C-alpha cells in the first residue's frame, strides 16, 4: 500500500500522560498536514510542513503540542500532559505541491486518541 | 480568513433520485474548491476539485460539482444516487492567492434510502 499511513490507529491514555503519533506520507509528497477531527465536525487544521520546514501552526496548537518532520519524510505529533479535551481523531495528509497550491491532499486513516 | 458552510447536517435521498449537497464559501481572494468523502472507519477520500476554467467539474464515482462565483457556492451533485453513496461529505476551500491551508466545512451526512 503506497498511501498515507498513521500509527497507532488507536491510543488510550490517562490524563497527564504524553503521547506521540507518527505519519508516513506518500513518498514523493513534499507537503504534510496534521488535522484534528471531533465528532460532527470537519477536520481542523493544526499545522503543515513543506519538506522539513514547519510553515504554519494553528492557534489550536497549544504549547503542549509539537510536530516535527526531521528529514522531510515521516512526521510525528506529540501531545504533552494530555487533557480530556484532546480526545479526537488526529488526521495526517500529504500532497505534492509545485507552487500553485491546488493539488488535493491524500489522507491517512487517522489516530483516534481517547484521554481518560 | 476563509470559511466554508455546509448548511445541511444530513440529506436523505431515495436511491435512483438526483442528489445535491450544498456548500458555500468565503475567501478574500479566488478559491480552489474541493469535495472529500469519508466512509465509516476510512480516511477522507478526494472526490473532485475546482481550479479554474469550466464551472462544472466532474469527479469520482459519477459526482460533479458546479462552481458559482456570484453565489459563492460549490454544490455537489449526482444524477442518480446509489445506496453506496451513503457517507459523510466535506467541502473545502483554499485561497488561491495565498499559499495556505485548506479549510473544511463541518460535513453533511448523506443517506441514500433503498
């Protein structure tokens, strides 16, 4: 399968613990996006990378959230000191952008986080 | 700032009938517009996009969408609905004049009744 993959698919944690999610994009894609989706809502933008550079972060991304894409390939999203409000589906997407910005994003299956 | 509105939380259509899922958008510049579909326990899948040119865009699974600049709309349509079209549909917009993120609507659940 050459699509976007995410690991783990499900994560249950206790409040206050740290969690880390991984996303492997489609190999030739230079852009990688993180979104959060809660029940009844569309994906909310969190952050995105152009190669290894993090170009934008949403105000939703508090200081407890950090994302990296060290070699311009896979990315990790870490949440420190998790809170119950962090419970959501975390989606990763990738795209190949040549500067015009109109290419579609390909989404992974998501990581469902439950904070107890 | 760009935004997307999907005014209907749910749309019910009988199998074989035409369907429409509504979307309106707001951007400061010119838009790129997208439709995605989400099946249960599956990731979002791209359906179609409007970039420029012909206002009627055709996409996957027989879906099409019409870009209407004056009404700032991008409604999704299909001439004859299938039960398998039942899913959650998301409209999304990107400001063409800014190399920026995509903003999604909250989604519309489509139920096709057999």
